[in-house]
C-alpha cells in the first residue's frame, strides 16, 4: 500500500494483489520504521457497516471501509476514479481520504478500462 499524507488529505493506493487480500477478509498495511525505534503504521480493513470508520493514534491507525462500497468500486475497475470521503476531526475540520486501486496494475490484471 502506498500512503500519501499532506495537510488534511490522505491518499491510499493498493495494487490488485492487496485488493484480493482485502476482499478475502485480510488487511492491507504500510509500516514505516523511523530512527529512534518509532514505527508509523497505517491499515485498511473492511467492515459490514454503511460508513467508513477510523481508529487509532497518529503512529498506528486503521481505516475501515464499508464492504458494499468496495464491491461497487471493484465492479468499475480498472478506472482512474477511486473512493473519496471526509471524516470529521476534533473541532470543525475534516480529513479527506482517497482510496484507489492502482489503475496501471488493474489494467494489466483485468484488461483495458471499459468505456
């Protein structure tokens, strides 16, 4: 999983192999080990609920995506558009999440995009 964080935006991109793992009930994660023994881990899992869920700390967090939303998205693959949603933060702000399957990997595995 590739993770990009800038300001109040988080982009998570997975490949087709990670998608298979996620759909099979597993999790996808990224862990970065930093000097001083610090580890930063981000995870994605599926839930049966209707809304995305977020839990954890700044150093170790998990985003849970609704299974039904992922199923709809997978039906459109390969495509450049991903899932996008905001989750509220303390106060009146929000974090904007983007979740996508790498379009090049998806096209390689699934064939050309449908028109």
